[in-house]
């Protein structure tokens, strides 16, 4: 790789706003994750009876997980729209618009009538707002991660994007803390309050994001007249292989999370291995550790490369599927906590930490938003319906079905990592060091 290719990553030492942009993008990620993941917690614990009553517990869980999956199915469309606008209009407008859309949809969930109040209209409205959530979340990630990536110093791309990626466990922690605190409010208010409370976070996020400057890389593309007429078509035509690789890479992370966290909540509750409070406490502990773990993994990729982290983490996850369920099946609370922490802080956070820098580096600046968003969000469809599929596997195969599915997802990620080029290997790191030593550092990034 030449220095010319490295310049596509932005200023050598980053911009003076690099830290502020990373924090601002991370705050948005916190809010959108709180909104989107909170739905998963509610689907596992409450929506089966609130919106799909009259069915046995398994059928009610299946119906609520199917609704959960609808949001994930909408994410690729959100990614296409957000990616297109990010490459055409800039990264910042997408950040603000996606946050507003997500906030309004999430607040609306807290106001929805239940099945006992309006009948079939209730699940229909739930599906509608879930689709809107999916569109907003699909548009969010590309803009947030690229803003941080393109403002960051060459040698700290993983560290700075790790701040954004760490926003997801923060959002997970906040969501589960609120759900934990609302357990005693009764079966209906227990799920309404977390969604209604999100409007406060959205207001704070909008204030922060409105002050975030546009990406210097996008401004450079715009100044050179390199803005592509149809970025989505262009990236599919010229870079479809990296899109496919990115989908494989992300399936291990997002679909693996759907088994080890989203489905696991329901599994522990349904099989009386842990009650709602214990399950939420375990998730909060894992999320708290995950905040620091994600940042650490991202920073580690700056030192050893993106690919090695991914290969070793997915290889471990392949082996962890069966032991993961054997450990929680003991019903011992400390083993349940340890298992969820490993599944989240190691198997999931390591991959998320590496993705923040690796995905943008696979694509050219003029189509980077579209390419990275497509890879990231198409894989979400798999993860969205994974709890539904996993529940069916459990019915037919017992816990071995979900365990094997987790390992299969990890194997797909391992395969993708092996066939995807390293973008921050020894040669790139050496060139970046040389460029940094020759370039005056005028900002404190």
C-alpha cells in the first residue's frame, strides 16, 4: 500500500475534532442501541403476553421474536438509504435524521395499545413501528462509524472507532438497567417506561450531534468532484466481493449475539434457569464489562491488525457454542454470569471492535458509506430472525440446536476473515509511522 492510498483515510494526525466526533458518534450509538436492543429485551420478557395472548408460551415467544426480526429485515433498506445519502450529501445529515426517526418510533412503542385493548391492531402497530426502528438503525451505523473513522489519526483508527462501537454495550447496559428498575411496576408499565424514557436520551443526543463537524474525507471527495451519481449501484458493481466478505464477517458477531444474548434471555427464563431479575443483572454485568472490552479490542487492532483479532476470536467462538449452553444449564447464577460475559465481551465485542476500522478500509471513500452500510446491515437480517429460528431448533433438538447454530455462525465469520485482506498489516503500520514522523502534528488528536 502506498502513502497515496493511506491518505484516503483522512489527515495523518487526524483532525482537532477527532475526539469530540468519536464521543458524539458514540453517544448517538448509545441512544439508538438503547432503543433497538430494548425492543429485544421486551420481546423476550413481555411482548408475548401483551401483544400475542391466548397462545402457549412458546408460540407467544415465537410471535414476539418474529416481530423483532421484522426490524432487522428493514435494516438493509435503511442502510441503503443512509449509505446513499452519506455518500451524496455527507455523513452528518444521516446521523441527525436517523436519530430523530429512531427516537420518535421508540417513544411511540411506549404508547401502543395492547391486544386486550384493540385486538389485532395492536400487533400490527407494533410491527409498523418496528419497521421504522429498523430503517433508522440501518442508516445510523454507517454515518456514525465513518465520521469517527475519517476524523481519526491513521495510527488510531481502531481506537477511535472503538469508542463508537463501545456505545452499543453502553446502550445495552442502559436499556437493561431501566428494564431492571421497571420490573416492579407491573406487567404493563414494566415495558412501557423504558421506551417512554428514551425521549430524554434522544434530546441529549440531538444537541451533541448537531455540533459534530462533517467528515474531512467526504469534504475532500466533494471538493474533487468525485461524488458518485448512484453510490449503491457503483459499489455493488465494482466492490461486491468485499460486500459479501463483510456480510460473512458480521454474521459471526450479530447473529452470534442473537443466540448468546437475545435468545439466551428467553432460554433462561422459559427453562427456569434464572428469573427476570437475575437475567437482567447478568446482562448488565456483561454490558458493563463490554464497554471497556470493545474499546480494548478496537485499540488492539491498531497494534496487531484487524484480521488476527477476528480470526482468533471466531475460532474461539466456534469451540464455545456447546460449552456455553452446558454452563448455563447448571442453573448456577455465577456460571450464568460468567458465560454471558464471555459470550459478549469476548465473542461479540472483539468482532465489533475490529469492524469499526476494518469495514471502512475495505471500500473507496466515494462509496465507503454505501459499501460499509450494505455489508453491516444485510447481515442483520440473519441475526434478526435468529431468535425465531433458534426457538424452533430448541423445540426440535433441545439446547444442542442453538449451541450448534452459534458455532456455525462463528465458523462463517472465521471463513470470511481468512479470505478477507488485511487492511492494517505490518506494511501499512510502517508507512503510517513514517508519514506521521514527516508530518507536523498541528492538532492534539
